[in-house]
């Protein structure tokens, strides 16, 4: 009798939380994103109604959640990554709250740290980076970012959904004063079997990443250089494929 | 025959990943942090050697992981939150890599988004915040932060381990130009049954949070105001206790 906004994790179906999996296995209705692993969709009970979200706009998804929730069904809204990190979970939560439908947020492993980890990159590291800034490529394209401030922010910069904007964003950061030799990486389909990583400098990363499939996460900062010791070449982590 | 650096999640033992739980249940050696839930420590096999990390410095922990890993045992290093988000997982990974001991990072749900979520606060929200900056209270005390830049950074500011530094950090941000009326919250023991939340403005948050137990996460930004609709008063989320 509740709507659960559940984070599915970054891609690898084993990275859903124990609680998320339990809820998924007992739901009446499952509304899921395109990027959610098919192995997780298959965990819903046979009798459950499984609806892919892709056919609908956000407004319609909100309406569906409110309607099924108000009908007293157990609804799992399964979202890639974490619902509250660029996941628009807040919009769905607000719609439910305004309609008086009980809901609960079950957090997931965000791509934010897990996808860099799968490429051997820690977001923070003592003596290297003690600050992380997170933005989206859409925000850059929408003129919402203060690129001068981003260029001078210390530590690690992570860009969600940044593949399309990367050539322009990287150039803008360099123009704004960020060193073109800053290490940078693009991790495509992170934590999945066909994960691919492009790694180089900020000045060249857009060229290196050309043609990589989305979803992709961009990481810019000195921590990227740790990957050489931590596993990209040695494949010590779960990073399985490395792009040329 | 591998050392697994596993994120235990933010506190609630149900928020470990399915993969982390599976590895935990089949380990030979478990090395765990003080903040890891006792329910998770209890998931290790009866015959497993369980070692709390607290008695040792980081150097000694690295040595233990290398020694048990090199001996061919299945070692789970269970860390609060995510190993690569202020978790010093990178240091342990480097020690293992340098010793030639195979290891794998199994990411966890970081406190970063999950603890705010448990208090009804999304880190990002369309039209409200499209940027997140993450720092630690230790970095502030160590003089590593550019407070002027932080004060003018748009979006949401999250401070890990920020309770002790909060009176000085909040004052410094206001002095550097951040509006004292900016919404702010401190979430103590987030996602646990005794979670407590202090919520107010940047100008008053240090007073409001006085006496809250650690660990605590500080969130500063307009997204905090969404909590009023999203659940702190209504306790719609898993937030169970609210501090006065």
C-alpha cells in the first residue's frame, strides 16, 4: 500500500540493495526506466504488472504512480542509480506527497562513485582530492553552470550525462583556466560487462571518448591518474573492457 | 583469493548491496569499521575471523589486508558508506595493488544522497539545484577549502563529518557572502532507527544541531526546503525521529 522509489544502482544488477530487491520481489506494479537491467525487471513476481517508463512523459509517470498507489497496490518505481541524484525522484515524491499517497525512498548506489570505482578511480583520495563537484551535461547546455567557478574549483569534477556536451564543456573549462593536462576519463556503461573507458587529459578527452555509447560518466581531476596504479590496465577491478 | 573492499551503506543494514551481502556471507576474514551495523557483522560465517578495524591505524589495516589476501583467503573489508567517497578505500586499494594482491571494489550506497533522502531532501531537483559540491569538515579545519568559492557555488553543498566544524564553517560561509537564510539541515545517524534531523537556516543551523550525535551529514541549499513537503514533518520517508 505504498509507492517505493527504489534506486536500481549503476547498471550491474547485483548492485541493487538488499531492501530494494526484497521490495521488487513482492510488488504488484513495477514501473522501470530503460536503463534498468533486464535481470532486475525479471525479479518482479510473475503476476506483477511491469511498465516501462519510456513511453510516458514525467507528468504521466507521476499520474501512474499516484493512481496505482491510491488504489492500494504495492508499487515499485525502479530508477537507474539513485532516485535523488539527478534521478528526478524528487518530482515523483512531490506528486505523491501532494496526492496524499504514502511513499518511501529506498536509495541506490549512484553512478557517482561506483562507476569511477569500476574504472579504478576513487572520487577522493588523501593528499590528492578532498572535494567533489557534480553537475550534468544538460545543465551546461542549458547555461545553468558557472564555468569559471567550475574551472577553478579544487578536487574532482563529475559530469552526469556529459557525453554529448563533452567537446564544448572541455573546451570551455580550458578556456576558463583549467589546465588542459588535467587527467580526465569517460566511463561508458560503467559496471556492465561491456563497460568501456577512455582516459587521457582534459585537452584530448573529447576526441578519445568519441563514439563511446551512453550512458557515460565524465570524471575530471588528479584522482583519474590513480587508475593507472589501481586497475584500469591490470583489470583488477570489475572494469572489464577498455576502449582504445 | 581476493580482497573485496565492500561498501556497507549508510547505516540501515538492508541498504548493503546484494553482491556485498553475498560476499560477506562467504568470507574467511572480515575487517569492519566501527560504524558498520552489527546485523551485517553477524552475517559473516560462524567460522570467519571478524576483526574490528578500530584498534589499528590505517597502515596496519593495509598490512592486514595484504597479509590475509596474500595467504589466499577470501577477505571482506566492510566500510561504512562507499569505499571511494571519503572512505579511504583508495589507500587500501593502492596498498593491495602495490603488493600484487588481487582485489575488487564493491561499491555501496554512500551517505551522500541516501542520508538526505531519509530526511526528505533530494540533492538535486529540477529548477532548484542542478549542482552538488561535496567536502569534509576535516578539509575545512585543515585549511584545504576555498570558502569564498564554496560560498558562491550554486546548488547544494554537502559536508561529511561536519558536525564539529559546523559553527565555524557556517559562520565562514556567511562571512564569505552566502545568504544566512539559506535552508540547511543536519541529519544525525541517517537511515538508522534513531535518526535525528535539525533543520533551519544556515545562520542558525549550528545552534539547532548542537548535541546531535555523530555521524552526521550537513546539507546546505534550497533543496532542504523541499523536505517540508517531502516528509520530515509527515515522516513519510524512513526518517523516524526528528530532533527538536
